C-alpha cells in the first residue's frame, strides 16, 4: 500500500520530487485489532479483509498477555522483512507513599551513576565501546566513498549491519542501572532524587573542546537514564523527583560549604568540617539532601555548620539552601 504525496515542494535529497512513501507501521484500535488468547493469534482488519495471524511470543510475553484483553496495538515492518505487533496493555500504577528515605543519584560520564547508598556504575566500558564504534564507522565511511565498487558495497553493507548496535548497548546498560536503583528504592521504601541536567550540552559545548571530547559529551545518555528511572518508578510505585543541580557537586554534604573538587576527589573548605572523599559520592549525598527538602518541605533545614573567623574570610559558604 502506497500513499501518494501531492505536495510539489517535498523533494528528495538529490533534488528529485518524492512520488510516494512506503509506510512501515500502522496503529490499530478496538475496532481493527483483537487478541485471541485461545489460539495465540491476532486478528487485524485491513483494507481488503480481516486477517488472522499467529504470534510467536516468549514465555515472558505470554505471561504478560495471559488473561488480558488489549484494545490497541501497533503493527510494524522491521528492516529484516518480518512484521511485528506491539500490543499495548493498560494497568493501574500503584500509588506512591510519602517517605523520609531517599536515594540520591549523581549522573556522570566517568561513573554513569553513583547513589548515596554506595552503588556505582563505571562509564569506562561504555566509553571504550563508543570510541571503538566511532573508529570503525570512520574507517567504513572512508571505504564506502572510495575504492572499487565491491569494496564500497561491502563497506555499506557492514555499516548497515552495525547501525543501531551502539544505541542498543547503551539502552541495555541504562535499563540495568535503572532497574537496580528502582529495585533498591522499592525494597528500602525510598524515593529517588536525580539532577535535572536539561541544557547541560549547550553549556559545555561553549567551552573549547577537542572533537573527540565533544563527541563523548554529546553521546552522554543521561536523559535516557532519567527517563528509564521515571517510568520504572511509576510501575513500582517509587517516586522519582528532579532537582536543580546548582552547586550539588561543589557543596559539602556534611556542612553545605563550597569545597574544592579535583577530578574524583572533594575537599571541604570549611576548617570545622574538613570532609575529604570521593566527589561523586559527595554529590549523590548532596542530591539526596536537596531532594529530601524538596519532597518534604518543612522550611529550610539545610543549615551550614558553625564557622570560625578564618572561614568567614571566604564568601563561598552557604547559610541557607
């Protein structure tokens, strides 16, 4: 089935007009879709007649579909030539409960996520994987534009096969991290506090950086991890809140003074405190403190510890958050 495009202004990449598009998916509602559990098949209404097709599903999906009566689905044509049906199920999300327990999560590139409870996931493996795919793509793209015809054809074929593999690996990794965090929050009856890093790429890209560093920064999938945390939290009844990230990585979680951060280490500038430790661990605990004050507002409780005359010489201290 083809859909004609009458807009003459729609042009292809080489300046030729687009004559038609080939749809690769369509949505179904209760009138056009029906799930038959007895036969493990789906009945779909088409422009010609109603078709009944058996589905191949894993035990996990069969368990999810058992006893359900879905009323909507999306039928998609995959690039491997097979048709897939995405069946949509509706369920009531459990209500979130107010709690004073909190898990702060600090997002980063060196460590993908660090929690205030001591969990951490290193970003070394994903960085090496991204660098490897970048080198392979650059090499194949050069071969796809020069050399013999067979060489160019093989390079394009390999590029097509590798397409999406890096993205799928990143999604798999973020799924595992978010699942572990939400599982811990559910077991400890806690809510999760994360940073709202919206616009961080615009700010960091203004700084002078190398091409490699800019690519690594722009491929940082922090928003995807936050999205996975939010929807998994809704499913498990765990509240996920986003806070303002201002000074969370520079403030000491013990006294709230601005400290000195150098790579992975943090040192509090307040002589009465003097806390020294991992910078990401301090950041995650600071995020937990701010998240607790936002989620359960009872006036500002983020008070700085007492300072002496030497500390007052520095204007970089926080009296109230």
